C-alpha cells in the first residue's frame, strides 16, 4: 500500500464498504470482487441494479462483474499505468478536472500535466489494446460522475509496477476531487481477514505499530519506554518476506519463526522457497495444521483457531472488531498470543541464565537487562497496551467495540471513528500527484513461453486452502484445480474441457486439468494457489516491485501443452 | 426517537396509535407491541404476502387484508383478532399442515420454529388433519441447485422467502416455484445448457426458510438448538470482516449464522457460512512436535520451548539478531501480531518481521 501512502499519507482503504451502495459510479479494476469479496460484490450489484450507479470494470479477465458493467475494458496484462494515465490525459485535455480541489488540496499538479501529455488515447491503445474511444468514454464517465469510488485488489498491486499503478489511481481520484468525501476514494479491498490489522500492528520490517516509521528516533524512544525493554530497538529496516527467503537461501538468515503462514505454497517462485527453508538452522512453524511449510520445520507449535481465542481483527475498511472464544482448542494447542508470551519468557530466561554464567561473544548480554513485560493474562490486556502506543487505535477499547466495531483513526475516548479519511486535509497535508510511467512487466510472452499466466483465487476456497479444503462442503463442490484457458486457444492446441495439460515457465512446471472459458482472454492462462497438488506458485515470477516488494504474481510467461492421460 | 414528518393516527383494536407514512399495518402494529401472527414476513425482505396469516379486518373494506402488505392510512380502524379472523387463520394453518407434517420431535429446530409456535397458538394437533382423507403427495425430486443444501419438499410451506432472499440479498435469483397446487416445490431455475445454475452456494435461501425445509447437507451431526451456544465473533476469511455467530455444541462448531450489525448486515457468503469444518477437523495439530532423526515427534510444551530458546539464543550469540527472521500472519489477531513484532524487536532485537500482506 506504499502507493497510497505516498499520495495521501495513509495506505488504507480511504472510504467505507457501506458507501458503495450510495455512490454514482464505481470503477473496479484488478479485482474479481464477486468471488474474492462476495459480500462487497453483492453491494456493487445492488448499487448498479437498484440505485443506478454506473459500473466500469477494467480487467483482462472476464470476471463476473463484467456482466453488470456499463463499460468493460480488457487491457493487456501489466499495462495498468498506461490506461490510468490515459484517463488522466483525457480529463485534463477536455478540462473535466476539479480545479478547486486541485488548487486547494493538492500539489505537483503541473508535473502531472506535463508528464501525462504523451499518454494520448491513441498511444495508450497501442500499449493496452483498449480502443482510444473507450478510454475517452470512460474518462468522461468518471470525471462527470458526482461521486466516484475506485475499488481494486491484487490485480493492480501484484506487478513489478504495482506501487506506480496505485499512485496512478490516486492521481485520477485527486484530479476529479474524488477523495475526502462520502462515496469516493481509492479503495484497496484487502484479501485476508486481518491484513489491515497485521499492517497496523507493524508485522512489517520498516514500521512500528500505527504505521510509525522505524527510522524516526522519537517513535523509537516512545516504544523503547513503552516496552521497557533492555534491548536497544534497531532503527535499521529489516528484511521483507521475499528478502528473508533469499537470505536464507544464501545462508545469511539462520532461523525463521513462522506464525500462521504457509510460504511454501503461497510465495512466488515456490521451488526456491522450499530450498531456502531447508537451508535454515532452525525453522519454527506455529499453525493449526501441519501445512506444507510445517512439514519442513524443526519445531512445530500447535495453535488455536480463530474460534478458540479472544482478540480483535481489523477489516478492509479499517474497522476494529472483536473475535471471541467459542470453544476450547483441540488437544494441547494454545492461542498464538499465549505461545508468543511463553516463548518470550523462555528466551528471556535463557538469556539471563547465560548472562549470569559466562562472558559472551557477539551479543553483549548487558543489553538484556530486561526483556520487557510478557505476563499478559488476556488479549484485552495486550490491546490496552497497544492502543495508546499506536495512536490510530488510541480511543478504542474492548468495552467500546462490544456491540459493533470502530474505524480507525480513532484517537480519543470520545472519538467516533472515521468512516472516510482525508476529509478536510490529507494525512500528509496536501495530496501529492506522482507522475508515473508505464513500465512493461518483467516478463512478457515470447515464442518459447507464448501465454500470460495470472494467478488468483476462487469463490469457494481461500488462500492455500488449508482451511477451506478441510471443510467438507467446500471441498466437495470445488475439489480440484481447473486451469482456465480461452476456448480459442483450446481449439488451437487441441485441448478440451477436462483434459490434462502442462503449464511451464522458466521456473518450473505443473500439470492439471483444463477448463475452457471465455473468462480468460485469448493468450491468457489463469490458475489459483489453493491446491497443493497443482502449486501454481512454482511458475510465478518473484521479480519484486522496487518499493512495496510485492512479487509479480499477476504476470508471468508460460507455455501450455496437452499431456496424454497417464503420462503425467 | 426521531420526529417523523408525515405522522398520523389510526386505531388498532380500538387503541389509537401513531403511524408514519409508508409503513405497513404490520410494522405499525409491531411498533405498538400488538402481536399479529406471520410466517412469510421477514425483516430483511420485502413483504411477500403469500401466507395470509397476517390478515386483519379493516372497517369499510369488504374482505380481510394482509397486514404485511397493506400501507397504513390515516383514520383506519383495524381489528387484528376478531373471531372471524382467528377462524380464518386456523383454517389457513390447517391447510399448511396438510403438507407439513407435525413431526416436530424429529426436527432439528424443534422448539425454535415459528410454525410450531403457531400450531401451539392455534391449538392445532395432527388429529385435525387425519380426518381429511388426503391422498399421498408426490414431489418431483430433482436435486437442489447446490449440493451443500438439501431441500425437503414435505416440510416446505411454499412461503417463497428463499427465492426472495436469493434475489434481494444475494442478487442472484437461482430458484423459484415450480409446479402447481399442493405438489408445487422450490426448484433451481435452469438457465442454459452449459451453465445450469446461477447458484453461488451462499446459503441465504436456507437462512431465510422459517421451517427447516432447506438444511445443510453436510452438518457434522444432529443439532440440538437447546444445547447450542451462539458466540458472536468476526469471520476468518476475507477482509470484509462479516459479523458471525459460531453455533457451538459439545465443544464443536456445528454451524455458522450471521450476526446483526457489521458490514454484512446479516448476510454471509458460502465460505463464511459453510467453511467451518476445519475447526474441529481431525488433522488439527494437538501437540508440539520436534524433529528427531528426521521425523516430527510429539513432545511437551516445556521441551519444545526450551529447545527453541536454546537454539535461538545460540544463533543470536553466534550470528547476531539480524540472522533471525519472523513471519507473522494476516490470519492472526491484532494482539498476536503486536506481540509477535514486539518479541522480534524487543527480545530478539531485529526488524526482520513481515507477513503475507504482499500476497
Ligand atoms: S445458495 Fe444462495 S445463490 Fe444458491 S439458491 Fe440459495 S440463496 Fe440463491
Ligand atoms: S423452502 Fe422454506 S423458505 Fe422456501 S418456500 Fe419452502 S418453506 Fe418457504
Ligand atoms: S406474513 Fe403477511 S402474508 Fe405472510
């Protein structure tokens, strides 16, 4: 979410889900909303069919939402910055932009105006394959709508140019004054239940809770005091997940503690990840199942599921809501928070023990006078510690969210929460236009690998499938991977529905059954990463967006061939 | 309370009540704690007017009208429980029970059923029905539009709530009435040869059914509502953060129902509603494991934690804090993510913390 943070000063969904049904135009891009966020998908449909909102879908795949769209633009994969710039170009050229908003609330508009000149609809058509007139049409629709809301997901961010794509969307919204009002904004729909919360709580290498930069000495000393820890907190940003994997591969990272993730299946270039994990001296995996990653671990710790613990999740529109314990965990499993506390106490004891015993080498023990407080008796006690430290949660307490959640920023006991952000002023002061350029994807189809591969998920499964595939009903209606290809390509390669096919990239190859569907554009293959038997991420490219470090899941080049039954 | 602009008065059973423009007689009655029996009415759906149980008499109108569909008007004089109306209701109910067997003790919602309540209220027992000499009903037994849900035509009272929920809540419209009279059923709408059903397996139809005629096909066992606790929590799947109730019986989750409030407004998708089987799955990890001789073996918590502490501190001493990394999780709570990074930063001393947000 680095793109949004750069433009507005905050990286979360700017507006609320509730507002979808109350806007005049919805632009969805890179999001198969009705499958990944069914509840939001319904709201969009309702807005369109009952409340006369206009719907524009820009997606290389014929996602379900296309059926309700007034306009559907099918761009070539990986060309998002180009069409968004094209819209901005038309809006400026035809003088449809919001002069007052741009003058009073933003800066660097002239940079954008100059930069965008070359993105004429015709130029954009060459890059994206979208007809120039369609670009004009959509630009006018968006600019003329009273209020317009942009929704996007990983289709926009899982590219080497992902951060730029988001900045381009932010440009578009600011240009038309579509931000800081109800029913507007630039809204990333987060895929996992608590991605927002994990970011807010700083499960990230470069910030402390509340999105406060680790490089800020004031912030650092606040936490140093708040945690009353003897260790000097480091101001050196840490490694991202993909960087940790490379470091493990090289032997620079020796130990990895994995809580509730399955990187062996979900990470780009999965073959590389497995080797990296095997290279570690110590791999600790804490999970509810023996996942593919846990199978490689040295120690596995059994955790409680969400139904077996108390706590809070923060949803995609920044709403902090309660999680409540409904039953006891199976066997000797413990809640993750309990395990972390136990582990912290054990490690601290060990350090103290060593302290007392001998003179150490690299890690002067004098630093470890105290390990801070680890005797929490409930998640509520943890929350009461984290809320004031992270500012944006400061006004939230379990008592206040007993019945319904509160949306951050909520900075005081009587603050009502914030349904839409940047009302009178942006978090960073003025909104900043970022001229961005179209950069071709790191890997484009060529003779040897003539297809685009894109990955995503299905309605009935979730992520690497560890949970949904163990829920009988869901596995029953959707038991196996079906690799989606366009019927035209099917004919050409003599592939029929249900045929066994092999998909090969520069990194590996997988075999699975084909599904012929016009949801995939000609020349495009779509796979999910729900199924361990057909691990799509063996194929994907781990080239990273330079800022957000998101791997390029949505575009890689592959070859497709039919496999004789039994030969696989 | 908010001052309504267009308010007026009318009388119900002689009592003068206030009403706002646009309200139905049923709503006005409920606002004033006047009970009118209903079956097909559902708060989340537009009134269907199909069951005729909410009929009332309005002076000056020749026939009874259904309260759920009739707008309140100034000066109306409404009677909800005249002898005539009560008799009509009893007859209507009897007709329903010709199809729906009063077999309550074998039903999983026994004691929690609107129809059963009405049978009590109107003193209807099966004795009334046997005298009719009905011939057996035959239902066309085609499968329901999703294998996750089973349709029981004998129980179905043809109220139409399911089909309406599919249209209004899911915005799909996959089911409708099929056939006529006593042998009518609810059935999938066939759309095209290649894509036979539009159903997305969300279960809203099932949730709307008042009489358990649509049931979950793969429930883990027999549900006893009186032994079931409902625990309000937040769904664990996508980022919408739907508010749900875990239905818990004997320390296992036997169902998920939506809770009011929250972005979902009482609705759910298929994952949220049917995706709970993993919680009590036999594959769940129940004990810490340590790899010995290449295999993961069960050990006690103390052994596992001591082992980790030894190894971590050893690596810390020999290679420094930045040789250790941690991957936290978007699946875990805020509190856990907070503690995880606090542990990595303040005990280990590294900023090597990340999670799967990028993915
Ligand atoms: S499961 Fe959902 S989509 Fe299918 S018939 Fe029922 S309400 Fe409609
Ligand atoms: S299945 Fe249930 S909701 Fe649908 S018509 Fe029959 S009784 Fe009514
Ligand atoms: S409740 Fe009014 S007709 Fe059914």
